[in-house]
C-alpha cells in the first residue's frame, strides 16, 4: 500500500495519525535515504503522544528514550545509521523493551531481519517533490490499517 505525502507537514501529520494506532510492544521501522522524512514521521508521532517541543534526531545518541509522563507510553526512537555491524544490536538492549515500549527504528536495513513483525514504512521521493510512503503491514497491524 502506498500513500502520497505532498510536503513535510503531511509527513508529520501521517506520524500524528499513526500515534492513534500504536500500542506498547509495537515496532515501526522507517526506511529511506537521507532527507526522505523518517525523522519527520517520528516527530509527528511523538508530538501526538504528548511530547512537548521538538524531538531531536537520535543519530548520535543512537537510542533516544521517552518515558511517562513525557509521552503516553514509553518510546525508544532508534537511529541505526551509525551501526556498522548487526552484532552491535545486542549492545543497545532493545530486546528488553519489546513488551512495554514502542520502538521507532530508523535505518532498519543496518540490522536485517531483526524486526520481522514490524510495521515497515519506506519513504521515497515523489516526482512532485513530496514523498511516497510504502507500508509493509504485518498480521499484527492489519486490523489497525489503513490509517
């Protein structure tokens, strides 16, 4: 399924709409080249979950946590851009969060096969300068999809 996002505000609005559907234990992966809007989706989602102010990109921290009461459920915003080897994933401690935390993972291709049940979102450039979002919707998301 593909969705056209004509501008940055639409990309953030998509993230906000997604916030109404997420549950603790969900994993959402965000794939796309630099500047495609991965962090914009995450920022829209985090704002709709109650985050005040702008969410920083976790590029350098790799994992940016958000906890209650800052947001309505615990969230780990993960950016794997700087991960060189999938074996580094164990050091991040993300497996422990899979039951009670929402994971938002940018650059999931750095750890192939790590989240087979994730809602996998891919952003590509649209001819009009917007973005095309393609969703790979796993069984656990089908009753909640489409937005």
